[in-house]
């Protein structure tokens, strides 16, 4: 099993915020620290934390995968001179969504009846025909190695697929991509507790228990995305090139920027 360096960013009001630096590729290189980050939203960070991110981390670009309504309800507290892009990553079909403002009270039949199956369907759809990940690729290829954080509400589902795309483009193996994803399960424990506390008067204990799979970083979810990609394209390399035009040349540009 390959070692993983999560580089958790220690800010009190951050959500699942970490640096991908230190993750190793299949050929022995590793991601540069301080350039590629993943996170949940930044709606609760303090002024001091904004200053820390700006001055100490120097993150240049935010790519926010949330729906417009989510971002309006809980807008990011933006730090000085950061570029902000809000490109929703939810599947275009409309019948499944990772919008956490709707997760607990949504009347979607599949979500109510079988939340785990709902999540698997979401993950099977996210990797394909997704404008948000086209934006991600454009930023990685054409932004001259600027530092970037990609995030959604809690940095698990939409961000999970975006980060997987990033890591595969950099040459990281499948097992290590999965290990990075699973780390969210540990880091999101306090966030889940707060969400459930906020909704305890709206849902009875049985309803609450039924919905817990929606907030899990279950390896089966990401594996369902991997399986869907392989079923359609056979390999991750084919997926990157066919869906997101990540040719060997473009991947080399990304690797030159972000690997040591």
C-alpha cells in the first residue's frame, strides 16, 4: 500500500481542507506541496483564517462545484486577490444531486428508499459530460501552475471525483486515489454530527439513521465511479482523453507544473 501525506490544513472553521502535496505517482514523483488543495466550503472561515490562507498558503484560485443556490445560501468568505469560479458539478439529469441543502429533507424516492443506491447512482453519473470538470482541466492546463482549491459543500462527492480526475491526470494509481478519498470519512465526523444536530427536530431518529449513508465517504461510492469509467472507456487514461481532452501532451503540462 502506497503512503499518503494528507497535509491537513489546520484551520478551525475549515471543512475537510487539505493539501494534496506529497501524494506519490506511479513513477515515483510526488505532488508539490502548497499548490493543489481540496476542501468543503469556506462559508464559516474567519477573517484571520482568510488572511492565513491568503498570506501563508497563497491559494490563487477557488473552483466551487456547488449549485448556484448552495453558493448563494452559504457563500465562500473570499480572501484577498483570489480568483473564484462557481461551476456546478451536479449531474445534468436532475434526478440525483449532491446538494447538501436538500439532502435530509428531499422527497426524492430513491434517496428516501435506499440512500446508498442513490449515492452510487450519483457517483456513476458525475464523471461524464460534466462542465465543472472541463473547467478544472482548463485551469490545470492553462493557469500556469497557479495554486488551486476545488471544493463543494463538504468536499466529498463532487470534489471527490474532481480530485480523482486530478490525481489520475498526474499519474497517481487507483489505490492511492481511493486512500485519499477515504480520509474524508475521518475528517468529516464533526461536520456530520453538526448537520444531524441541526436537523434533529425535523426528522425522527429512524429517518435520520436512514439518511446517514448520504454523508459517508464510502469506498463503494467512489468504486462505483471507477467501475462506470472502466465500463465505458476501459481505462482511466481513455476516460481522461475522451471525456476531458486530456491528451498526453496536456497531461505533461500539468505534471510539469504540479509534480516534483
